[in-house]
């Protein structure tokens, strides 16, 4: 079950990784400062992922 959840959310994991790496390349800031400055964006993406996952579970049944 846990492997299935991780596989289903790989897209969001890749989005996070791409955002962090892109910001790192663009600004040359530290990893901590990137996460700190983009915290709101990351929270929004997590909330969207939760809503999408919930809708998929609801409408699949």
C-alpha cells in the first residue's frame, strides 16, 4: 500500500525536485534559503496533491 502511494505521487515529488534544483541553479542560494523562500508555494502544491488524491479515491469507487 505504501509503495502504491509513493508511486502515485511521483509526479509531485518530481515537481518539487525540479523547482528546488531550478531555483538553486538560478540564484545560487543555499538549499535552506530556497525552501524558506518558497515555503508557500510548496504548501500550495501539497494541498493540491491532497485534494487531487482525495478526488481520485472518491470518484474511483
